[in-house]
């Protein structure tokens, strides 16, 4: 089964509206809006309208949100609903990122509720999982991934799982310059795909795209993407400059 690669830029709490618009203008020039992978940019909420404006008619990049509420519109100060993302026409939402788990107390159950809400709204979740350094060193890698996958995807159908995106991001590799070796990454991806097969069936496992994230850069992207179970990348630091992100997108064939 061949899966189309998907490269996503997670800007985190970086890049305001003016810089976001300038980024898109430069990125379009550098790539001619032509590449053979699915490309996604995930700006901070307040930057999204400027990025959509700068893209204009060009649909070469899908835009995502970095979070969404599990609740419908109402009295939830500081939250953003799926219907608000729909109103902007957003296609993706990043959920379960380790920074949300670590700093904002998001549990597998909350992430599961957000994933279901997003799918119901027609928005594709980019569902992040990954172990800490202590968990890996303590031999907990497989248990952690098993708990996160089963908790985050509980109650979903095989079809729903086939159509979302999973991002394996070892926490110790995020923003540290330490990348999992391509062998370590491939082993974790193969384990995740087998888990999906066990719970949701071989067809969902063959279809679901699994991105690697954690210090991906123009120097290591080729080797990572060459692995059979790595279907793309979720990129933080190296996605903040148009030339570097353009290089990553061109690497994915
Ligand atoms: P870095 O690429 O900066 O390590 O961040 C990875 C990440 O967390 C993407 O979601």
C-alpha cells in the first residue's frame, strides 16, 4: 500500500500575522506551489486569517489549528470550537501534542474527546504520541505507545482511524536537536502500525499515515522518510523559515 507523504509545520507559539503572511509569500515563490506530498501549516490561531489571505486561491497548503475544544460553543473562556475552525475552512488540527499533555494537563481521555469532536466536524486530527526519555530508558516505550494509542483512539471506527494522521514524536527529541535514529524511529512506527492493526484491522493499519516528529531538519529528513513506515514529518523549529520548510517539503516524494 502506498501512502502519500504528509509534511506539516507546527509553528507552536511563534510567527504573528505579519510574519505569517510574509512566510507564505516567500514559500510560494520557493516552491511554485508544486510538490508531491500533502503539505500542512499549523499557525497560532490569530495568525490563521493572515495565512489564509496570503494563500489566496492557492490550495497547495492545507491549514490546521494547534488545538480545539471538545465542547460546543458556549461558556468556555479562552477556547476555540470546531465550528469556528469550520468557518475558516481549516482541514487539520494537531491534538495530543506532548506540550499540551505536559503543560496543559491534557489526558488521553480529553484528547480522545477532541479527536471525536474534530472528526465529527470533518477536520482531520494529527494525533501526537511519544515517550519521554525516562520512559524509553526504563523500557516503557511500548507500554506508553500502547496506552496513548488505545486511549486516544478509543471508540473510533476502522475507517476513521485510516483517515487520520498519527505523529510519533519522542518527547526527548522535540526541540533538543536530538533525533531518533532512523532505525529507532522505524521500529517505533512499525510498532504503532502493528498496534493499529491489532485494534482496528490490517486495512486501517495499511492506510493510516504516521509522521515522525522531533528535530527533523533538511539534514536528516531524507533518511527518515526513506523508512518504510515513516509517511512524513511534523516539524517545529525547522518549519519556521520558508527556505528550510520548502527544502523539507521537496524532500518528500
Ligand atoms: P522540533 O522540530 O522543533 O523538534 O519540534 C517537533 C514538534 O514538536 C512538532 O510538533
